């Protein structure tokens, strides 16, 4: 079955409902009004401008882990898991894992994610694709349960897509008055703008330090001859100084010799360079705290401890578990459609791999101490 074409004469033809576009500059950070409306290009620009935030998102995606599908029938379970490992997800990628990585990336960055199941008309799923959220809109009905996904039609207007059961849409922490989710970067544009200004000023200062500007001041003496030829001598000094600087650029050494009272100083040598360590760290602490990733996992040594504490591990595990709950309905929609298209009527369950962020040695010690305490309590009885 094709999505745009209703005819089934050519079952091999495959088409998609979601088109892709893209690009984003950093300049919009200067014109952003906080909480004035989510702009997807702005959030992508933040990720591109601040590498530590991009690394945090990628680590969240990797830590979410993999999964397998357990069915009541062993044969169906094997076939379903084989399909999940080999399904085409576009851009020369295969496997549902690659699709979920892109889907979760869009979910965290844009606040929502959209995907599409493409069928080929032979009771097979040809591909599972992740779309651009800018290409779709949500049209709500009279109740929150009544909504449809719309895409751009031939007229350029947003129209309901013909096969809603093949579209996957997931908002990230949606608010009560909006069907769209909230991006992980919604509260970051203001601080990111300040951080980029600090880094830009640091770059300008270092550029000046590597390309020094000189102030050459000629002070005529009190006699009449110096005062009479002050202009000519100043022009000669400027000419010779420029020639000496040009020869230095070409790799040759040339001395500058002047007669009289000539003062040479480096422009800006006496100016104080502001310490950027404290403000940069304060801003990064605010930004990274929003991601939920411990700083040391991003290569930032802000404390004396180098290992993840038990409290941090528990918080990180709860965050990853919440993301898994968000992704599970998407996986169930794909698996349920595949089973129905193949005429299989069996129950299934999405089984995620266990999250293990705790120190194995510390867990073993805790188990040992608990067992010893139990033996002591039993002996006292």
C-alpha cells in the first residue's frame, strides 16, 4: 500500500508523507525573547554553538540503551526481533535502534518527534522513517483526544495526512494548553547568549595578543631644527617602521633605528584581562543541570569526587526510565502493526535492557554488609 497513491497496481512503489529541509544560524540567539515561543532552529543552533550541550544529548541517547520484544509465541518473537534488527530506517541505516536514536534526538532538541511507517503493499513494512517536526502540525478537535497530524499539501497549506495510523507523534513533557512538547533547551537561550559573548571576547583578546598593534610616538626636542622638521621626521619614522614590520611577516629580521626621542609601546598592553573562569562555570552549571547529566561524565572536573554517587545514579536512572516510558508506545505501534500485517495474533511486551550505573564493587560490599547484619540479628535471637 502506498501512502499518497491509492492505486495498488504497483506495490513496489513507496512514498512518504513527511518532507525534510534544514539549516540554522547562530545569529538568532541575539534576537531571541525568552519564553516567547519555541523555535526549533534556535535550539539546534544552541547545540551547535555549545559542544558540551550536544555531548550531553548524545550521552542521554546512548544511556537510554537497547531493548528486545518478548512474544507469547517463540517463532513470532524471533521473526519480530529479526524485523526490528533489519528494517530500513533511511539514509543507509538499518535497525530500529538507529531510528530511535534519531527519534529521541528530535524529541529532546525540538520538544517533539514525528515518524512514519512506510508500507509497500505486500503486507510488509518497507521502512520506518524519522521526519522533520517543522513539516507537520497538530490540529486539535473538540476534545484533547481528538486530534490529527497535518502536513503541507499541493497548495502549500497544512492538510490532514491521509493515513493517520502510519504516523507516530510524541511530545516531550507537553503542557496543558498546547499539544506540542517542551524542548530540553527552552530555558537556555538567555544564558547561552551570554556564554557566547564571553567566548567571543576571549577570542578577540587572544587575536589581539597574537597580532600586536604598536604606538610609535616621536617627541621633538626643544631646538628649532627638530621643530621645523618634525613632520618630515615623523613620516620617515612611520615609513621605516612599516617596512620593518612588513619584513618580519616575510620571515626576515630587520632592525629599526631612530634618532631622537622616540617612544614605542604596545597598544592595550596595560589593559586588564577579565577572569572568565568563574562566570563561565556558573553559566555551564545552570545549563548542564538542565540536562541531568553529572558534570564529570562530560569531562568537567568541578569537584574532588571522580565517581558517580549513589544519589546521582538513582536520579539518572529515573530520568532514563522516564524516557523509555515515552518511547515504548512508539515501539508498540510499530510491532503491533507488523504483527497484524502478518496475520499474527499474539501478545508482546517491550523488554528494555537493565540500566546499571552503580559501582559493582560498592553494590557487592552493600550486599555483603546487609548479609552480615542479617546474620548478627539472627544470632542475637
